[in-house]
C-alpha cells in the first residue's frame, strides 16, 4: 500500500521508497528524513479535498509531504525488519 492510501491515524511501517531514476534525489531525501524499512509511520492529516500537503509522522517527527512524494513510500500494516538495505537487498 502507498502512504497516500493509508487511512488517517492508522499505524504502519515503511517497506521501501521507490526511486524514479538511478540517482533519485527525492527518494534519497526521503530516506535521509527517516523513511527507511521498518520505521513506524502514520498519516496525521490530509489537506481538504485530498489536496497537498499530507501531514505524516515518522517516528516522533512530523513532516508535510506533497502527495507525489508520499506516493513513493510503500507501507505495510505489519512490522518490516531492518535487515534490508535501502534498495531492498538482504544484508
């Protein structure tokens, strides 16, 4: 499921961040902000009429994200282990 599809207030866990290209700066920035496999995430609020931005909590920090960026983040309702690197290969 994409972060944009997560119901408001439902706890989830980051599975991965999708890269649009080999050296995608937006995907890397999301990872730098803490969107890494296994991190708890929650959609706190949506702008009216499903517009931008979304208020997202990762760990104890909140971020306002555009739907385009939030749509790159895959989440799961079940915990994901920290035993994968940023591209998903087992370590």
